[in-house]
């Protein structure tokens, strides 16, 4: 394994990884289209260490949401990096929810992390990623 790189399935995560994931950065989300090719997009997200859930607020008709709806139980990856050489990837199963309680929880967490309200458009959804693998470098 390259120097500075580590995979972990141990919990809790290190304080350094938790601090890195608390920074209000963006990440790259990878889902798979029905034909198997990757769909890669930048997203804002929140991390809930206690529940081991990453959340991405989106529209239910977005391509990323439709990819997951078309293939229940799909694995996704979410990678946040800094401007130098550190990164953390959260990997797990992605599920799309449209219920108001989950959306409200996601919007509250978004506001806490990013310091602004999420727009909550009509047809809003939250992608919840049940994280079971974390990869990190220089964190």
C-alpha cells in the first residue's frame, strides 16, 4: 500500500479523519449508470459518524438519484480531497429517500456543515450512503 494511504473498516474513525470530513468541502460522488459506466459528479455532503451515514441532498430526478433507484443496493463512492494531497473516500451502499423526516434531517445537517440553508426544491431527495469502507491518504 502506498505510503500515507490506509483502508479501514474499524470504528470509530481517527480524530484526523473525522476533522477532515467536518470541513465544509465538496466531494466527488460516483454512481453507476444502468449500462455500468461510472457517473461522476461534484456534490456537497454531510457525514454522520455515529450512524456511519453520508448524506447527499439532491433532486429525485437527478441522474445520480435515478442511477441508484434503477439498481437498489448499488455501491457508491464519495471522495473529499483538500488542495494538496490529502483525501478521504467513503464507500458503501447508496439509497434514495424522499420522505420529509429524512429530508429535514439532511437539510439540518447541511446547514450545520456549510453555514447556509439548502434550497429544498420540489422533488427533493436525500441519498444516504451506508458507509462500510473508508480509505484515506495523508489524513
